[in-house]
């Protein structure tokens, strides 16, 4: 069964950067579209970013993170990344990676990681 494990979360000052990683095992990683979601206390889970499984990758981003966050993948390392720059306190949330064994991520991904906490202080 496919497994997703996030890492790289932590505490950072406003304006700083973090890079999250999501390691995938148990299946052929290159067959999966991947993405990132986040959930802040008292709020609904929201979409952050996605990346297709094709060689010529296509990325999608929530309007709230466009220009600040970048997602990428390294199929040789079975890992997807979320580079987060110019972080704001409102980015504070638990970030989870997700995947679907499809070309593009669905709105309800089938596979999820456990989540990693990102806290941005002011």
C-alpha cells in the first residue's frame, strides 16, 4: 500500500522560508499526481498546491500562495517538495501531502500523509 510521510515543518519568523518534503513508498511514485493541503485551527482544510505526474509537469496553486510557494517533484527520490517563501503568520497550519494514481490530482485525493506543523511567528 502506498505511504506518504511529510517532514520539514517547524517554527519560522515572518518573511522566512521553509521547505517541506513528502516521501512516497509502496508504489511507483511516477504514476501519482501529488499535492499539498493545509488546515489551520478552527478552519476548513484548504488546497495549497498540486503537480501532475507527467514529465512536462503542470502545477496548480491556491491564490493565497501564488508567487510565494512552489511545488516540485523528484521521481528518482520518490519525493515531492513544497518550497515556502515570504511566509506570513496566516500560513500557520498543519500541512499534509496527498496523492492520486492519476495524471492530475483530484479534489478528493485517495492517499494522505500524517501532516507536519508549520508555525510562522510575527
